[in-house]
């Protein structure tokens, strides 16, 4: 006899078998969601961590700033890769041009470090 025929439903085996529900206002939910998003967590994970007394450290930068920094670092990495390809394919390349590109990259890296400090 199948589950469907007997009307019996199997309960899922869960490691955490208790469920807690609570209601919050729209403003409270938005605050929870923003905090959870900053930590790359779901609202449920965030609330559970806070309930357990976890000390959650707020990141130094908001989400948009983090994305901008990642984009800038990615571009710098691409520039370094392009320079490496050119150097390897042209061993007689002028070092002045390479040095100019490397100095520009150093400047950008220093700018990023300033933002991180």
C-alpha cells in the first residue's frame, strides 16, 4: 500500500525539528533583510544566528562598494594578465612601455588600499 492510498505522510527527518515563527513590521523586516544581505545570509539564517548569540561583524563596506571594489580588482587582474601575455610573446619589447603600465597598476592598487584602510 502506498502513502497515497493509506493517507499516511512520512515526516521528513530533520536535524533541527523545532520551528519558531514570529511577526515583524515591514520596517523591521527590511532592517533584518539589509543586515542579512550585507552578510550574504538569508533572513532566516541571520535571525537564527542572532538568536544563538552569534557576534556578527558588519563588513567594512556596503554591498555596492564591495561590488565596485571587486570589479576594480578584476580589471586590474585583467590588465596584469594582458601585460604578461605581451611580455611573453614579445621578449624584445620596450621596457619603458611596460614600466608605464605597471606604474599605472601600482597607482590603482594604492588607490584601492586607501579605500580599504
